[in-house]
C-alpha cells in the first residue's frame, strides 16, 4: 500500500519522469518494471486528483476584495439567465 502522498505536483511529476527513465532501461526486470509502472499509475492518479481539487477551488477576486468559489459563480450565472 502506498503511503499518503504529501509531495507537490512538481515533485510528483519529477518522480514520474524518473520512473519513465527507469522503465526505458533495457536491463530492468519484468517484476521491477511492473512495480515501477504501478507506482507511476498511482502517482498519476494522485496528480489528477490534486489538479481536480485546484480546478474546483478556482477563485474570482471580487471588487470588494473578497473571493467567491467558482462553482458558486456558475450557479449564479444560471440564475441570471
């Protein structure tokens, strides 16, 4: 089981690049390749979830200096139509 991933997206992308480099080696065993592949897939899923969370928290700076969650803006937009 993977540990809780607290690395930044940049750190995870660097790990993925390292995994890809390892997978491209001609001397990697099938077992090691499978383990690296599994680790890479888990990291990609974690990155995807992190990006989704950021997208959902897109904020709009309002005239009064406050912020509003993007999802709320979409609801308001539909109410005004």
